[in-house]
């Protein structure tokens, strides 16, 4: 819901901007500086076929030693460990862990509620443009989600990983197949900057569609305001877990949605087809905040219950500090797991 008069209205259809917005628009130099030295790794053992920075579940003859196994007639004798033979008088082969790439797939919510924003686009983007790629003078939740997707794609492509994109509402609307080819990042940002922001949300249906497209296990990052029934979100995450994927939920809200510090009675217009209602914000603020926190707590508990990570972002905060801090915590946790 948005209060009339609280957010800038869409500009005319012709804004003079190219169809594909400048990719740099979504990565402010301050954000790039903070993210440049970090890596993004999955908690799970990932599948893949190319050499990279992530451990594969498949044992082969490459890169990093894993264990020995007894020799069986027909094995390649090049992998015999003669030192072990000298000590034990028994033939053993060396087995290795392959190093493979992580497939990152970022799912960005483009439903109608993601159009909301109470901060100016010019201020939030650090750019000279007063209007965003969608002709809005407000920095919307979708703009911030696009910045998150661009930043994560930038990090992963720099370290040689494959990155894909899903823009969704009640179904998959744009699909960029995971790739590490040159131009992938610009393709991702181009898809985001030209996607409509409307229609209701159906994460469960979208997850089923995405799982049908994936051939490797991957890290799925879902960026959304999570304005959907908590139980339906939990069921969608259960299917992600069952298929062996890792996931991060990025809960993204505008400051006005978090604080609801409005004072004037005004018509509130639903952004996903709901009828307008005249509301006194002061009369409903306490109940609204209680309902919001209860909902988000349920979704967070569901995510963490499946072993997935959770990150909370505000459209009024610079992306660099919270995202870099989150990735640093995730990296530290993975190192602790490996040292056990």
C-alpha cells in the first residue's frame, strides 16, 4: 500500500533515457570500493564442471588431495601412492577433490509493491539523473533490489563464477541463464532496468519454475519485500532445500514501511490491485508494526530453520556497508565450518 502524495508519481512514458540503463548506475563507487576484495561462497558443496574456487562433491584426479583408497585391478597406475606402498607394502590410489565454480542465481521481486519508495532517486543513486530507468523520481524497493543483484553479480563474475538472474512476480518474467561470459553483468542490469514492476507475487510458483530450469545445485539469493503469506514462503523454501540448493533471503523494505511515521490521514492505494482505503496512520501504526514484525519474524525463522542465511536491508541505507559486512560474516562462518 502507498499513501497518495507520499511518493513521486511516474513520469511521462518518454524519459529520454536509453532502454538499457547505465550499469554503473546501480553500483555507486563507494559500494564498489567496499565489495571489491570480498568473495561470495556457498555453504554447501557445489556441483560444476569448470575450475574455480568451490569444492565439488565429485571425486576425480585434479587439484586437491582428498583421501586414499585400495587399488583395484584396472585402475590407472599413474595415481598410485608409492610412498604408502613403501610403508605398508599395499597398493593405494590417491583421490582428489575437484575445484568447481559456484552458480549464483539472483531472484528479484518485481511485483507491484516493489514500486514503493520515499527517497529521491537522485539522492539514493548518487547519479545526476532525477528519474530512474522506470521513469520514477523515487528510489524504489525494486531499484534497491537491482543494486543488490548488480553488486552480487559483480563480485561473483570477478571471481570466475557463473551468475544468472530471475525477475519475477506471479511467474518468471525475465530469465538470464547462469554464465560467466563477458557482458553477463550488463545483460543482467539491462534485464532489470527494462522489467515492469506490477502484478501480485507468487514465490511458490516462481521457485517451481526456476527449479525446473536449473541443472546444477546453486546459491539462490531471493531479494524481496516478502509481502506474501509466510507459510507459502516457507513451503517454497522447503522445496529449495529438498533439491539441495543453498539460499539467502534478502528482506528489503523502505524506511516508511519499517517505521510508518506518517501523520496525515490520506487514501492508501494498493500497488497490487487492492482498493484504495482512507486511513489515519496514527490510529493503526501500533497494530501495523506488530503485524509487520510478526510476519518478518516468521519468514526469518523459516529461512534459518532450513539453514539459509537472512539479510535485512533498508532502501534509505547505502548498500555497501551492510552488504560487505554480511558477506564478511558469511565468509568467516564458512571458514569456521571448514576448520572443524
